[in-house]
C-alpha cells in the first residue's frame, strides 16, 4: 500500500485528492446548472410544466453529493487507443470509476459510472486476463476523505507471474466496522458477482448463496445496472425489490441511492397481496396446505363453477323487430370462451359482444346494414345483460375464498382429487363469518385472494423483480411474485440452508417452476466475504442436518474474526458479553429466541444499556440492537451475542426448521461472535 511522498508535487495521493476535490466541484456545478433551469417559456401547459418540474427535481436529487460515500473508488489506465484491438479506452487515458457519471465544464468525463462498459474491467480484469488495462488503482477512504491507494500493474510481465494476492484495501473495506444502514458495497463486487450483475435483462437468474457471499449486494447492483443499461424500457415497465420483512427493507433502502438509483419500489410479499386486512394467523398445518400450489387449481375450479350452460334463448327487441339467439348458439359462444382459457373477467366482458355479434349476423341476413354502434347498443341491451348475469356472473375474489374456507361442501366439490379430507378439514374455518370485512384473514388467505383476483383479471407485470430471501416462500407466494413479472424477468436470491418456514422450498428448480420461470439459470456463490472463518466453520456443522449436499461457504477473509462459546449463569452474563463487545468499534446485535427477548430487554434496561429494535438505525451513541431470532435473517452486525442456541431451535415447530433458524442466527456476525448458553448446546454443533 502506498503512502504520501514528502514533495507535494510528486505526491500521487495529493494528486488523487486534488482530482476528488475537482470532481466534487464539477458535480456541484452540474447540480447548479439544473437548479438554474427556467422552464417558464418551454412548456405548453401546466401538465407539461408539472412533468418537467418533477423530472428536474429528480435530476437534482440524483446529482446530490453524498459526503460519506466515495465519489470514485477506483481508476483504470488503459493501454491502447480506440480502434486498436482489444481496447475500449484511449492510449494513456485513465478513467476514474465511481458511483455516478461526472463531467467538467467542457463535457469531458471526470468520473465514469461503475455500470458503464468501460468500467467493467475494474471488476473483471486479472493478471491472467488484463482486458487491456495497464494499471488498476483502488482507493481507500476514511469517511469521505481519500486516505490511501493501492496499485495493480496487470499488464506488467514482471508482476504477471506468481500467486495472486488479495487486495489489502478491498479486504479492509469488506471488514470495515459498520454503523447505520447497509452500506454502499459497489467497490467490493467480485468478478463472479459482477458476471451475474451484468447479465442480460431478458433472462431470469437465481443466486444460491450462503451467509456473507454477497447475494443481496448482487441483487441490488443488478437492479441498478439494469436501470442504467435499459432505462427507457424499465421506466415504462417498472422494477421492484421484494424483501422478507420491513426491517430488512429499511436495512437495504439506503444502498440504491449510492448506486445511482433513487426510485426503485420496495415491498414485502404481504404488501403485494394486500387486498384485505390481515388480522389472523394460521397454524403451520393450515398454512402449508393454503400455500400449496394445488390450491391454485382448487380456486380455478371454484371460480369457473359459476359459469352455467345457457338453457334459454336471448330475445333482443329493437324497434318493431325481435331478434332471437337460441340456447344452443349461446352454449357454443360460452364453450368457445371457456376453451380460449382467457381470464374469467375478460371472458365475461367479451360475452355480451359475442351475443351482440350473433344478433348482427341475423340483421345482415335480413338485409340490414348495422355498424359497430349498433353492436355496442345490442351488447348493452337489458336482455343481453340479464343473460350474462345468469350465465357468467361477476365474482368477488375475497368472497370466493371466504366461501371455500367456510363451506365444507363447496370446498369438497372443488378440492376433490386435489386435497384429501384431512387437508380440507385443516383449512376450513371453525366458525361461520358474516362478511369479508368481518373475516380474520391470515397472510396465506391474502395470497389465495390474490390468486383468485388474477384468475379474474390479469395482474400488471413489471419489467424486472428482485426477490430476496426467496427460500422461505410457499409455492402460492412464488406464484404471486411470478404474476408481477410474467412479461419481465426476475433475480431470485436465497440460501436453501436458511429456509425457516415449514413450507420452505426444497430446490431452486421447484421454486423457479412455481415462479413461472423454469428456464431460469441457477448460479452458486460459495466465497464468503462477510462472515469470519471461525464463525462460518462453526455454523457449517449444521449443514449436513439442514441442507445435505449444499456446498459450505469458504471464507476468504484474512482476519479469522473473534469467536467464543461461553457458559452463562443467567441474563447478567449475556448483558456483560454485550457490554464487552460494545467496547469495540461498530454495531452489536444480541440475538435470542423470540420468547427470551422480553427478559433480556429488562436485563439490558436494568444494566443501563440502551438498545434498538431491528430496522431502527444504529447511531454512534446507540450501537446495540436486540433481535428476535425470527427477524434476524438478512441482517448483519459487526459483533453478535447469540443467547441460548437450544432455545432458538426449540422455538420452531420442528427440529429442522429450528436448526435452520440457528444457522441464520450464527451467521449474522461480521467481525466477532460470542455464543452464551445455560442449557446444553444442540448436539448437531458438536465436533
């Protein structure tokens, strides 16, 4: 690693700091230019003015200088000029790689967006394949100040031999203590991750990654990259990031702005299907049946049972003439619509037009010349409307689901051959419900209603969806997400070993099939950048019991981290362990079985240790978070105290789910872990 020279004129670090200052000045000028725009004479009306004003406001926000985020983190010096073989850069020309594009007053680039093609070698170039790069320079920062740099001469024969060395600055950035939300991690993306990030918009990719392998980072970078590479298309179709809970979404929400994106919608699966108020819960057995993909067919049968074969003709009176569409012809129209397999609601809307067309054919045979206005008038005729109501009635999705869950005969009729009697009894409500509003819907019920709603009217599809912690979704939840990207693509992120719901997916092939993306490519990340070596090795003892055959994460960190298992006499020892870790820089998480959280909260308060709940942002003053084990997934802390592992296992409905929950809790630490226990440890953790 280089240090400043004594002569300022020959000091590379001073020159790089000067370029950083000039780049920040240029960014400020870009922002001021936008702020100074006068649109009063260029807009035709107030609507155009409002749209343009909003676009200008978004541009101003995008040009904000985030003082604690490096404006650039690397530099590439290319070997050859444009037009020369293998070259993308210019001879002697250098590019500073950063979070957004910055140009000077003449329009010449001072910082290149990390997503631009010319930036790709920063992540992918190696001494084996230098990609026409002579020098790659990484910068080290403290806060927003540039404090160090590190060079790799990729094309120098004198340096091309020998074993590859790990970048010290990169290692320090990965291991740097964290306070606050998830940080900008664009500078630490690795070649295998970058390949996934820059894969095309048209394909769906599934990333299997153990703790600390950067799968969430890959997903966020991928959506930022796609918005850069396909901005016009995705501006029309939209993007969405789906996380497991609100705490997780709050944790990651600050990352996208640092990657150059301000307007990516975030939601949970529960948010997506929120057509009714959820006030109830299911036991595990009922939730498993309701989440099974067979329920989609039960719903389809129940919905289309409302369609009846016409038994009476339709007689339309227009003026002095009566036009009769016989029952057999109506039946042909209905069967044709059923055979087309279009949405229930779309078919219902088409039915009156089909009947009206049959009337127009008779009119034409009688010598009349009706036009489209006549057909529309016939479609609105009271006799036609009455026939449609009788043959193809409107159905409310929530009422349909309510009837299935409360009417044993209706459920039995449409679940025949799909659900056995015990499964039907499992999902039937014990007491009748007066109305949809009075029902205590569960999260699984809301997903069923969303499925029914899609059978009636097609769900709007987005251009790209990122689904994180996907291993925990039920088949019906996968279908709900898949409906949001039927004409788009998806990035699916997860770890089969961290599936902590009774309905957790057994394989990614199965999950992708339920998502409607069976052709999706599955990529596996096995290099662990965040979890210390000793910690991941200890947690991996559980893998044979929770995910046989899954490749263990191999930590690539040079610092093995701090790890200790302690016998505790009570809550006081747990609090003492927290106080000990808080003497270090960075954040600390106390993770415990949900049932033990209230007692630990009292102990922390009695000891005068302030703490936060998951999702609340840590500060310099309050760096301890008390985390129920059920909410630990996806979160990371510099240091973790894990209280009573056996209680974490016992808090779940079955041992495998409990051991998976424990695996999650054990792998939340970035720098150190203390495991405290009074009861014996789970035998699966033994050597």
